[in-house]
């Protein structure tokens, strides 16, 4: 945005709780720290003409 990117072209999403990529707990019920690390992510989309042109996943 500081270099000319319009806010209308950018969207961001947070999916940790709603769409986990890994389980937050192990089969025995203990905490799965690695799973929690993988679920701490966000995605940014830069749009061109209303469709996602570039997607960044962190």
C-alpha cells in the first residue's frame, strides 16, 4: 500500500480454528505443539480484475 497497492486488491484470511491443516491434539489427548504451529497461518491474496492473481501463504 505504501508503494501503490490498492487496498481493494488485497484480502487476508485466518484459518487456524476453522480449517486446521494438522490436529491440535495427539491421539492420547495430549497437546500436539507441531500441529498447533502448522495451524498458525494466514493467507494473503492479491486480486486483479476481481480474481486471485497471487496467493501468499504463511
